[in-house]
């Protein structure tokens, strides 16, 4: 069965994702975003980079944004962190987050996979970029549906 963007949008719980993002960001100055892409040809990593730029994720004060970029039609995803967080956590962390998300996705639990991944990222962001009294939400918590 082919997973289309429309099918994924019908089965993921957007409210639950927004709540997971809010909870993660409540503990940190970091930003977490989720983007669901249409079918496209070419590099998923390059498309994730473009989405990262389009969504303004490189403009966060501490360069500590994390993007979950999902391409349902290709059954692939990328977890992309800005340089501020990547310098602190290293590749092993991103591999662990990808494994957590992938495990749930294999079981068809797309919402659970993203929520669990967001929780993992939130833990690390809170450790390295704790919430500040003057912190403001720099990016939307809504799921992005790309262009």
C-alpha cells in the first residue's frame, strides 16, 4: 500500500503533535517543527534543507531548531538539527532519534513515532538549551504541509 501525503494527514493526530511540540519547547529555548512533504523526485536531504530554510529555522536566536521532515509517499523521513544543537549532541543522538521514529513508523504508528522523536529531542534541547525567562516561541507549532 502506498502511503500518500493525504493518507498520512488523515491518520496523524495533529493536535497531539502540537501538544508534544509545546511540551518539548516549554522546557527549552529550542524550536521543534514537523513538515510533511508532497511526493517529489530528488534528494530527501536537500528537500529537508530547503524546508528548513523556507520555514525560517535558521533564524532562531541560538540556532537550535530541529525539523522532522516526513515524505510519506517515499516512506522516508529526515531529522535535521541546526548547527547550534548539532554541535552539542553529535551524530549518535540523531541516529538514536531516527531509530525511535523509524520503529514506530514500521508499526504504522506515525503520530507515536513523531511524538516519541519530539520527546527525545526535547530532552536534549532542555539539557543544552534550557528554557529562559524571556524565551518566546520563534516558530509555529503547527504541522507544515510544504509546498
